[in-house]
């Protein structure tokens, strides 16, 4: 079939409706490709994360997983469905986006909305999904993991609420992937990711398929204008008595957002934002906003030139806050301070505060605020989807994790730039430094000490064995009551269990976070403020990473049970 259309229908000024629908005057054809299933495509809360080489060197690996995602959308729904697509700019992202376009078209998806050049932060994807009422979104990121040809890559599916796909959906994706024998694709279809506007394609057997390239920042910036007092923030950042800030995007996706919102709109000098051009390998660095990988920012802040500093991770959902002279705000304290000063943010004056939440490994600093201000507090397992459930049920307004993630119910993802603007709003209201605010907070609510250790690039089998050995030792009945000493203090094991959480919304049960709680000098262990350590095994999510959280001085048991081998230990 050959269709002729007037030339002016192909191209319109500004690229608003560039009708590239017919490739050389022909209908775009769908190809059915035979494949073999993979058994390792089980997505975690953060999607499917693997080495780039896994996606590149295993035939049809990316195609299989993309097909499995789209297959969870009912065929009848696809003809009117819109999917949002974006990523953090890492290596292989643009290749993956072209595959998503080709497979979505061949499976009858009606409309794709893609950030310009493929760039869209994870919080912005959540924002756009909710704004345009999309059926969901596909995010190309491995978050704070390294990028480049030898780094990591990830594909994550978010649902219509804007949040990560819940376990019921990710399990369905996994089941489809294990039995997949073929996928549908339009291999000749290519889209220009650089030009804002719509590109429409006539696809065989389906109605026209539209790809819309949008400004990566505008919808997200519009949302933030409705949350914060931009006039007050502009006065803080560029007024007569402005503060000096230093924001490090770590060559991740947040760079364009910081430039447009903080510099261009709020008036902070252009040189206050650094490393703002997204790069496929994040400039050869690890885009993880902590004291180790954001050391350049820490050292700059120690010089005393800047009053406020922040760093962001690869996909823009995590943040680290620093005060003058490098004063460090740990993530557990950060969410507690925002909660204690929540009326500094106009959004919460309008919506009220429905509740607070933290992940189990996060310190009890937020608990202290909740108790003092008589707010409902929830303690959840690690994973933003648990917060999302509470938000969707109208039970939660503000939440945070110890892994540098903070957010609220404005979207269904943690949001690094939102957290930084929340802190700047507090500074604008209180007219104090970060350190002064933090010390006043400790004076009023008490202080919780928190330490996190990361074991990276560890062998999965050896680490899983270590977890089994640790569980065997901890779950032995004789372990409870055991005394462990550090310096002049003796701790007694009060609780040793596998932390379990029953979701108050859907009654689902989540397990698999090992926890030991101790009493000190005979004093009982408080349920929400324990002296404890927790271990999370993340290998099932495709990450070669083990997180260990310790509170107070209780590193003795971990040291006794874990062999460092050749992997590096980083203390924060």
C-alpha cells in the first residue's frame, strides 16, 4: 500500500507536527522477531539493573524486557494509552529509547511523550505521568550507579500514579519475560530526539502512532512553582542579602533543571551550579551524592565561601545537603528538619500534613518530630513503593530514606531538587544557617546518631552465604540476651529478627531485612528508636551492592560476621 500526502503535511514550521509517518512513502511495517526467554529479568523496586554489557552482548535482552513491560498493558488499553519515557543520560540510553519507540509502535501504543534528547529526571517522569494522566512511564536509569560502557544500565516501569510498579506488576513482568518467545518491533522507525514537537507514524494494522518530544524541565518547574514560594526563594538567592550556594549535579540529569530553575528563574549566579551537563559516564565519576563521591563539593564547602551546598545523583531523586564549612546533614536528620519546619513550604499549608514515614533503616530522628508534633508516623521496609501506597491512600505527606532520598506526596518518587528547595525555604523563613538550624533542632527534639557502610562490587554468591550465616547466628535462640562490649559500654541483644511489614493499605507482607536491636546497660530497647543494625541484601535486584546501617557504636557484630575480602569498605 502506497499513500501520497501533500508535501506541506510532512513538514510544518517549528517542528510542531513534523509528519514523518511514512518512511519513503510506505506504511511502517511490524516485524515479529523470534527470541528466547531469559531467567534473570526480575525487576526490583528500582527496575531491572544490569551491566551495560549484559544488555549489549545478550541477543534481544533489552527487547525482551521492553516487550515484557508493554505486555502488562492490556491490548484494548494500548490504543488510547500514553507512555512517558526519559532517562538520566547514561550510556546506552538513546539506543534503548529507540527500541522503546519501535516496540511500543508495534504493540499498538497510541502516544509516547519523551524528554528532549531523552533527558528527563525520575521525579520529572513521575510529574509528567500524573499531569497528563498517562498509563505509565519507562525510565532509563541505574540511579546512583556508575555509567559508561563498563558501567550499569537500568530499565524501570512506573505506573499511572507516577510511582514505581508495585510487586504485583513487577512479578507479572517477570513471568512474561520467563516465557517470552517473540517480540513485535518496527525496526525501520527512527525518531529525532533533539527537536521539540510531534512526529506521527502510520503503523500497519494500527491507527497513527505519535511521538512527542517535550521540554524536559518545564512541566516539573511548573509543579514546583505551585509548591514553593518562588519570590521568597529568589530573594534568598539573588536579593540584597542573598546567600551563596554551590549545587553539584555530578554530570547527571539534574543539571538542566538546576540551571533553568535555580539559576535562570531564581537568580542564583550561573557559576553556583557545577557539573550540569549530563554525560554518558557522569564525567568518569560515581553519581552518588555522599561524602565519598561528592568529595569535591565537600572540600569546596569547607573553604567557607558558600553558605549552602547540595549534590544530586544520576537520575535526580537523591540529594545531599551541606552547610557552610562543610557542615554535613545526614539524610535521617534532613527529613526530620523538613518535617519540623513543614509550614515553611506553602504546599503543606494548603494540603495539611496527613502523616510522616521513614524506612526501617533510617534513624529515629523523624519519630521524635512526629511524637512532639502529634503526627502519625509509619515505619516501612526499604523501597519507595511502600510510601506510594500510603500517599495514594491519603495517609502520608512527607517521607525519607537513609539512602539520601526525601520526598512528599506531590509526586510518587523521591525528589532531590524538591528536597533542596525545601531546605532553602526553611533558610528563607528562619534566617539562620544550616548549622544553626540543625543545632536548634537537636536541642529541641534530641539527636540521633547514624552511620552507614557500603560494601561494593562484592561477589553475589559469597554475600548471600554471608547473609545466611548471619541469619543462622542471629536467629539461634541463644543469641537473644547475648552481651557485646565496645569501649566502656556493654550492649545486650534485645531483638533479633527479620523485619516484617504489613502494608496498612493493601495488607501485603514484606520481609527480608535482618535486624538486631540492643539494650544499653540494662535499659530497654524502644521499638521505634532502637540501638540497632540492619542489613539489606540487594542482589535479587541485580545490584552488586550490600548496604549495612548501624546506629551508635554497634559495629562489633558486623565486623565479627563479615569478611572484608578484597572489596572496599567506605565509612561515611
